């Protein structure tokens, strides 16, 4: 793939020869704390990503539910004072509303 080709080009021409060789780990990196640190960091990132996905899903479900309730009106609005509400109001242009109405008519 092109990405691998670019990466190989970068390694061959820009990384010095002594850095291309595999060396032993320093004693500080052989500690059990490294494995524990990486495990805890991976768990915290996973928790953060799951929370973000749940909140995005909640916003989308709420938005689509509000659209279904107000299906007879021509313009859909979200009456919240949060940052996400302002963001979704900007997204609710007539083009998006028409696409959603077309999608809901088919389902």
C-alpha cells in the first residue's frame, strides 16, 4: 500500500543507521510498572471512548426522536442551552432535514 511505501522511504532516507538497529531495553523499561502503566492507560482510554460513543448515540437518538415527534412541521429545532444543543441547531439545516424526512418516509 502507499502508506507502507512512504513509511519505508522515510525509514531508509531519514532515520540514521544507528537508530535502525534494535537495541536492548534500558533497565528502567524492564520494570513491572511499565506493564501496569500501559494496562491502566489502555483501560482509561477505553472508558473515555465508550463514554463518548454513548453520549453521541444519546444525542442522535434524542434528535431523531424529536424529529419524529415534530414530523408535521417544516423546521426542526432543539431547545437547549448547552453547547451540543447549539451545535445541533447549526446542523439542522433544511438540507439535512429533507434527507432525514426522506429516510423516515422509507422506514
